[in-house]
C-alpha cells in the first residue's frame, strides 16, 4: 500500500506492506501516466487485432514497440516535470512492458480498455499524459496513437465504448475530442489524433501507423 510519506507527523509506524513514498504526487502520476496509460494503449491496440489477453497483444512486436514509445514519451515528460532522473523512468517503462506479458495476471483486452469515456477524460491516463508532454515541450505522438485507438474500441456489452463510437460516427473525431477529452482548440494533439483515427479506419496495419508516427516524431 503506497502512502504519502510527507503526510505523517512524527515517526512512521512500521505497518507491513505499507510503503511511504515522497513526493506522492510523482508516484500517483507515474501510476496513471505510465502504467495505466501503457496498459490502456495496449488494450486498444489489442482490440483492433482481435486479441483476447494483454499478454497476447504485447507479444506482437509492433504493439510492443508502440507501447514502449508511448511510455518513453511520458517518462521524458515526468522526468522534466518532477526532476527525476530519466534513466529510472525508462527502466520503469521496460519493467512495465515485461509485466504486461505476464500470463498469470489474466488481464483481458476488454477489461483493461473498458469505459473509454472515463479513460479519455482530460486528466486521466491518455489525455493527462499527452497534456503533460505538451507542457514539457514533448510531442506525444505515440500517446496520440493510443488515443485514436481508444476511439475505435467497441466490444459488445461496453455501453461507454458504444457511446464513444456512436458519437464519433455521427459527429466526427474532432467533435469527439472536444466532447470526451475537452480538446477543442486546434493544435498538434488534435491533429495527430485525428490523422491516426482516420488511418485506423482505413487500415489496421501497425507498420503503416508506426511509419507515420516516426515521421511525425521527427518532423520539426
């Protein structure tokens, strides 16, 4: 159980499995903008390619590459935001990718991707990580790709996912970004998500998506 180390007065009691952590804001952001963001990105990519479990998805080299690149973007932003050595966050990203492949966890694509209305909200795992990147002058290309995949997520029985899909089909991706992500002003994030979503609707070839992502990553 992680707890806010700075919130204690006096000596911290030796409670088994309690882990005092400071600064706690960094710990929470790392959980949300790295672990949860990478988890969700993998689930949405896995859904596009009819994977049942996350461990199946992470075995696909292209999916593994996209998730790791998204984690690296978030790691760079968090390193600058919290003055934490980048190498520690990159090591954490590598560890997360390894853990996503643990078959014993039994994580399904549908469970991890469930309720994209919440997971696409402005301060949650995907948009929150992308906003932090923009704040730190980092281009969140692969996080934007994960966001685009989230708008294409639609397993039967997930009412929130069908709500998102229905809205995009009726009003378009730019309107959906305003409705679900509170991204209304034109800018690089809106443009990238819009482009990736259009590509996903036309092709599920991950190599094509990666090729375009790398171009955007290295554009001035």
